[in-house]
C-alpha cells in the first residue's frame, strides 16, 4: 500500500543510490479507468472522475504513483489544433496548424488555470495529492518541446522542416519551452511531485542523435531544469530503444529515463544506468495483454532483477498498459515488483 518514504526512495533512485525498496509503477491509466467503470471521455474532462479513478487505482493495485498522463491534446487544443476521439478512444491531435512564422507569431500563451481542460488536470492533481499526501508520487504530464512542435504542425510536416526550415523548428521549440515550463510548474504548484515528460516524436524511431542534439536537447534541458528547481522530478519518456539516443537524453538532466519495451534492459543498465535513473520496461502488449499471470510474473521478475542491482532503478511497464489487460495480469506484475524489489 502507499507508504511514507516513497518520495525519498525515488530521490535515492534519481541520485543513483539504493532505495529502501524499488518503487513500483505502471503506465496503466487506460486500464485503471476501465477498472473504475468510467469512460475515458468522462475521465479526461471531469476532475472529480479523474481523481476518483486514480485514487481507486492506487488503493486497488498498490501502485507507488498516481499517473495523470490523461492524453496528448490538453495544451494543444487551446492553441487551435484539432482533436479526434471519444468514448474509450483517447483523443489524438489532427487538423494541424500551418507550419509558418505567421502561425507561430499568432500563438498566445495559454493560462493553465483558465484555458480548456488545463484546470481540470490541475484540480484532479490537487485532489489526489490531498488524498495521499507524500505516500504516493503524484505525477502530472507535459509534452517535451520538440514533440510539441510535431503536435502543432503535424509529424510529417515538422520532420520536413528539419531540412527546409530548421530555424522555424528551433523558434517553435523555444515557444514550447516557455509553454511547457509554465504548464509543468502549474502542475507542481497544484501538488504534482513529478512530471511525465513525453517526447516519443524525438526518439530514435524518427530522428537521428545529431538531430536530437540540434533540435530537441536544449528544450528538454531547460524544462527539466525549471521543474527540478520547483521541486519536481522529471520522468522522461520517448519509448526509446537506441542506446545512443538514451545517452543523449540522459545528459539533459532528466530525473529518470523511461525505457521502451523494445530495448534490452540489461544493455540499458550497463550503458546508461551509471548516468541516469532508469524506469521500465515490462512489455504491455506481448506480456501484460497476451500473457498468462505466470508469464507476467516470470517476466516481471526477470525485468526487476535486471534493473535492481546497484540502485538507480524504478520498476514499471515500458509503455501504456492497454485497457483490456486482464486484472490478474496487472496484479501479478505489481506483486512481483513488491516481492522482488527488496534490497
């Protein structure tokens, strides 16, 4: 169950020390909403439902965090980007804005306490923090600046801009450094202990290490510095699988690097684990969704025993846990994390 000392344990992991026990997380929001009997469209638009689902999930499954990742649209829909979704389908960005300086120069800085669904997330964070205090790591979310540019202009358009109009990409990233700093700090002020910092569109699946260093690195560093100064951890997630990219990401000053399910955790531990705390990386599809409880137990033991030695490690899934994962599989994962996360 939620325990006093979890934030100290996370801090030890971030400092590459050995905690009293390995913190146990799961990227389980869709699953948790289903278990609470809510639709996702109600969850992501109602602070009371959002907080209730998170509180029930922590109590039911014994997570060490409450993960309010919600969706990738919150700060973009207030800028005029279109979104599509509904029911139990997470909203996604669409109908992107024209990639031009005219668009960039017309953008306003949103007010997190007034605009769109931003206040909904802030309210939910406060409610969860009021419920658990420091016995759970309450985790909000922002998009990293480079990925933010892709969510403003669209993926294909932004990647073409790296060659056609690199200055526009860099200036757009600067805008999003300001926006995502403002948005993250508002969540920390509301009670978030950490920010889930999503940057999948800057991963080795899409751009080179050189492009990462030129277009993404500085924005990550600036936001992370601001969150840290405000007292918040930054859990960086690009669903990364390439060691070279992870080394670049680790150098930004992030608190912890969430390792994607496609990576070999032993390689990551060996090559990156002395530079940054690592999180992960139970496969949410092949193991949690399609495996048996015994499959989940054995794979969870393998993962945690790979990451645990020497500290600097947080146990988690490597990506979002699907809505339809069997309840007994989630319980098997968390139970294994609890039993084998002791030093």
